[in-house]
C-alpha cells in the first residue's frame, strides 16, 4: 500500500491501487449517477481498471478506515501549450453523500495539489457545474480562481 499523501483527524488520503478497485468503482459509479448517467458498476470498474493499468490517471482515495474509501479524485496528466508546461486536469472529485462536510473534499484537493507539485505540474485545471455552489465555494476557499477569460466548448462524437 502507498503511504498517505495527507492525514488528518481520522481522515487519510492516499494513492489508489489495484486492490482498491471494488470500493473505488462503487464510488465512481455513484459519481457518474450524480451527473445523471445510468448506473453501470461493471463499466465503472472497467474504466478505472484501464486507467490504473495504463497509468493514464492519478487516483486518490479519502478514507476514514483502511480499505473503506469515502471519496476520490482523479487527475489526468496533460499539457498547457501556452505555458509550455505539464498540468493536471482534476476531472473527478466525489465524496459519498453520507461523508460530505467531513473535510474529505478539502483533503482530496490538498492532496491533489501536493501530488501535482511533487510531479512538477505547473497548474491544475477543473470544471464544475454552474449550479454546484458548494463545490465552487470549496475551490475558491483553497485559492482556485474562476476563469473569466475563456469559454469552454465540447463536441460529442
């Protein structure tokens, strides 16, 4: 097991490993349902298994007890061409409803920042729903700055 990235009052954040996949997939499936996707536990497990096996993302777990995660974040390594530097895209952050307001979201964000610094990232980017006021307040309390210059677009294929 990897060492904790951060540890607080009964809350620990650490890098996820293959052994964490069953519990992590359950959280990831709940996260996807939060964003109005149909339940698909096997699809969630498969997606995360591929990311872990290929080293395509960094997954962090928040847990109160070893082996019982209450939240996770997933970061994707990327690059900023303008800054000519590596960055992390913090794409996923989720805390189980019963564990919200426990400090797990804050701990995950701080651990992600520590990991980004350790891996030489220039910055981290994230997007969130316009109506997710609680998440926005948390991000801003930790120094994240809302982009006022660029618009985000996507195209379904």
